């Protein structure tokens, strides 16, 4: 490779990678959390975890939940009823408020409400992953651009490392100099997970581009069609116990299970949608009173359905989802180490030019601040959000408003703190360590000890503790370095 | 069970890959016997066997597990291997001065 090409590639890799990396870290982190959206919802609403053994869905429960759905539709709220599944063993009478899904959880055996207040839940991270909670179409435009940035950075990185790709595939030297160590970590994760990240990134870009195209050219819907984005429905459909029972029986005959399926208004009728977990490709087909059976359909009806299956992995088993989550966290390590390398090389560049301009030094300071707010502020805000769902809401605020304020407020404070105070890294690491390691204690204190889903709570507590311990070990390393 | 099988298989593939590298390139310790015909044959055969086995046992889940376990195993191995004791360098030869040794930062 000629030196000129190498310089150009490095320039692209650094200056596309750094701004895109700030957002990509958020996308990878929230994407990893989104793999376990129903489980996070369960952790945040411990009363929905029920007691062991978990009760199964009964006809009484289904009819009562159907009655609640009818009441909501009659009042003009476009709600839908999600049926219990092993991942979320309660009915969810949800509606979409433009950002997240919210609504009461109902017992699977009685259909009675289980919890007294809504929480932001797992869908908060899904929306943050999909559109960064920005209004349409800006969120989609930003995530698409950032996704393209990921692909460009991956390709330029691969090109730069091509000659050493195979020989240095597993190379990591923990005792080398700091910059070399970070570069080894960046290359170790980057080269090993390059194909996985490329496929995830590409599928994400395609899905977001399709959304943008749909926004520009909305698809034609028949008259009376309602969508989840509508706050109010025009004419509520008829929904009697007989309709619910017959649709459920038809669903069981058609799909073998209705767990994770949902009842939602489609046109002027109520429809039972099949579970997303049945097929690789997303097949949103509804059984309605007028169409009680479904015509045979191809395995992957559209390109969109294929990419949804590839990117969301809703069909996948628990182990595959864990590994998918781990791939997202590997993405966080790659991006985080890349951001650190960028800052180190900028710092070196300033150090080698003693007469650096004030503007350049201020720019360097702002790069450091946004990196700290991204890599430490986001985990800190996430842990704080988890805590806020379990602690009482102050004043008379709506719980969701309070939790979202805690998340975004703390994240903004992290940025401000990094701008103002020099040792912000150590202080924010200490906060992450405290919140992460104490999550287990908070969990045990704020939920019934005997629960139907001990593994769910254990797994979330363990992940938070790992995050806290990782922050603590980095903090101790920094202290040792300062002392030396 | 399938995860252990796949991770073991990928660990073997990565170790065979390391063993194939010339000594001056092998920065991470690897104590397998010197690379021979069997190792050359096993290196492409093991992933293929793993893919077939995973797909037969777990279907589509198996395919994705096969994909995801490769970087995960490599990452864990890459972090663990440098902490294991290195094999002694060949006598009378300074590896850092070998003409093929890549130039790294200090």
C-alpha cells in the first residue's frame, strides 16, 4: 500500500470513525439491551414476575383481558393486547405514545391488573436504538447516516489492517505501552467480529433506509385502517368473548401456539396476529372474524421481512440472543477503544507541536468531554434509569416522565461535568461502580424475595455488577498509574 | 451443550491458526506440536464440521450460534493466552531482529 493511500485511509478511518463512533456506541449499547427488552420490562416491574410456579393463560384471564381491550378501544385509545409468553408471562394491554409502549400488565390467569404504575421499560432502549428518541424523520436520518459511517469505518479499517489481518488475528499484548494495548484491543475485537458487525450494520442501514422511504412515500392503506402510531381510532371494532375465543382457537390450530401473539384492530375488525417468534422472516398476518384462516404464504414475503429477521433476531433462542448481545458489547469495546486511540493520537499531536493554538486545545477538550459522556455517561444514565424504576417517584410527577428525566438529565450532566471538571473520568467511573455493584442490593430490597423468575433478576443484577466491577477495575488501574 | 461444543471447536481452530504462524509472528503462546499435514487439514475441516453439526442439531439457531461463538471464543482466547507462560525462544536467534518481524510501537 502506498504511503499516500495509507494516510488517506487513516484520515477517513479517524475522522469518520470518531463522530460516527459517538453515536455508534449508543446504538451498540442500546441494541445489546434491546435484545432483552421483555426481560428488562419484567425487571423494572417486579410485580409482573409473579410467583413460582408461573400461572398459565386461562380462558377466564383471556376474556377479562379482552374486555379491558374493548374498554380501551371504546374510549378511543388505540391499544393492543399482547398475549403471555415464556419471556413475558403476563398480558400487556399496551398502546404506543409515539416513543414507547405503555399500559397495564394483566395476570395471565385472572386478567386483573398486576402493577400500579407504568415504567419506561425495555421499549425505551428499542426506541433509543432505532431513532435516538429524536422526532421523525431526524432520528432515522441520523441513525442511517451513522450506520453508513460504521460501514465506511469498518471497510477502511479492514483495508488498513489487510496485510496483518490473519497474522495478527489474536494478538493482544497486555504488558505493552498504553497506546499499543488499546490498539491491540481495538484490532482484536475489530478483526474477529468484523463479519458480524458488518451484517448487523448493513441490515440496520437497510431497515432504516426503508423506513425513510416509507416516510417520504407513505404506503396506501385501505379506508378504516388503523396503525399503532394513531392515538385514536375512528370506529372501535366489535369484540365479544365469542370472537376472542374463536380467534384464539383458530390461532392455535394455525400456528400451534398463540404465546407472544397479539390482538389488535385491523381495518374495522379485531385481528389476532401470530407470534413473531415462529419464523425467521417477520410475518405479520392476522386472523380476523371474516378471515378465520390464512392463505399459504412464502417463507420470506418481502426483503424487509428478511432483514427484520436478520437484525432483530426475535425468533432466536436464549443462547443466540445472549451471543447477539455479546456481539453488541464487543461493538462497544471496538468503538470505545477507537475513541480512546483517537484522543491519544490527538493529544500526542498537540504535545509534539508546542505552539498549538488555543482553538485546537479547546477542540481536544471538547473531544474528551463528548467521549466521556458517551462511554461513561450512557452506562451511568442507564443504571440510574434502572434505579429510578424501583425507587419512589418524587413530588407528584408521572413515573415515566421522572424516569426519562433521570436518564436524559444525568446523561446531560455527565457531558457538562466532563466539560467543566478535569478528573471527570475518575468521578464518573466511581459512580458507575457504585450504582452497578449496588444494583443487586436495590433489587433484593425493592421486590418480593420469592419470585417466579429468579434467573431474570439474577441475570440483570449480574450484568449490572459486572459493569460496576469493570468500572472499579479501570478506576483502580488509573489510581495506580497516577501513584506511579 | 452445543455452545460448549462450538466454543471448543473454535478454540481449536484459533490455536491451529496460531500454530501455523512463523515463530517470529507468534506473539501469543501456543504449545501445540509443530504444524503438519493433519493440522493443515483440520484447520478448514473443523469449522465446516462445526457448521454442519450445529445446523443439524439446532437448525437456524445453530447457524447463528456458529457465527457468534467464533469471535467470542477468539476474544476470550486472545485475552487469556498472553497471561500463559511462553515457550522458550529458539536458541541463538533474536526473534525481534528477524527480517520478517513487524515493526510495532514501543
